[in-house]
C-alpha cells in the first residue's frame, strides 16, 4: 500500500485530482499486487474455499461448522455442543491468523432452526470478552453443509 500512497501523492502534487474511478482502479491494482495471507482450518476443508484470508488488517474467516478436528466427523450430540465446536473451530482459525475473539468485529450466524436462537446466544456470548461483542446477523437457512444446525463466519481486525 506504500506504493499506492506515493502514487496518490504524485497525482495530487501534479495539480490534478484523480477521479473516483481512477482511485478505485489504483486501489484494486494495488490489492492485486499484494494478495492477502491465507490461514488454515483445524480440519480439512470440505469444498473449494479458504478458511481465512487477510487483506490489510481485516481477517475474513469462512463459515465454520461443528467438524471435530480429531475425527473429521460432525459434533451433533446436542445443539449447545455443536455450537461450542463451531466456536472452537473459529478460535483455531483466528489463532492461526494471530487473532482472538476480542478482535472479531462482525459475525454472521446461520441457523437451521431459529428456535435454537436462545440456545445459540447462551453459548455464543461466552466466546467473546464481556462488553466486546461484535456486530452480528443471525438468519435461518433451509440447510447447511454436512446437515449442520449452525454455521458461523466472522471478520476480525488484526492488531
């Protein structure tokens, strides 16, 4: 991004302001030259996706389901256990990126059944430091991979 700053300064010093389209193009080109870091999940991924990608200070963590890293099998003894495993998997991916739950600024929760919302909240609330809860969206979906009942994706800001 340093080269982008130098380029923008040179354009401004030349006496002409770049258009919004020029700025977007400069930023896009710079981000393509500096691909984000890639981080890994506690278990083998089950599709063509990356568990987490960092671009700048932002770490985008793909949705995690309750796959047990030791067995590769789903943890579905009960909804709370499944939610705890999802959060444990998120913790592992965040740690691989040098982050923890206090760095999470946004979460998206996918529930197969919105009637599980209160049970999810009870477990979810223990994952974050008191008073440091991220912005969140919770939606009900018709199905999830591996017949999961919950999937959570987060965005963190790496310090």
